[in-house]
């Protein structure tokens, strides 16, 4: 599978997609327009090893809901990601059996290398 979960309105996601130049066999899923399904999240979890790795602690709602002062478990991370798209750390790039989560330069470089 070759897929990129992103937010269409996110300039960082758009810059990364342009930079890595995904081939035409990639599926781009705008997570605001097309919600992440339980099956899709479980596939990401299988590749990443944890829901926490997929969870964005930079989301505005994370601060608003005061989640940083709560002791979240894996099931909580899963619940919040499914509840609202902003909790997914993005972009999430899947290249066959590899997953690249987030927008750090190191992650983007590794994803670019896996694609080329």
C-alpha cells in the first residue's frame, strides 16, 4: 500500500507532498474531508507499534481539553484520533510496510528515500 494521510489546508503537508513527489500509485487522503476509519487507524497502528506515536500533542484541542494533564492510555489515543482528525500527527506516509509519521526533516528525508 502507498498512501498519504494529510490535511489539505496544512501548508506543511502540502510542502512535504510536493517535496517527496509521490508517484501516481499513491492514494492521497485528506483527513478532514474523508474521516479515518477504525480499520485504517489499526493498519497505521500495526506499522507504527503505538497509537501514541500517531497522536499529535501539538493539536489545539489537546491544550483546550487539558489532555496533557491526564494520563492517557493507548485506547485513549485511539479514541481521540478517531473522534477528531486534528489529533492525527501528520502527514502519515505509508510505503508498503513502512510508515513515516510527522513532519520532521529526518522523517521526511526517510520517506523521500523510501519512495525513490
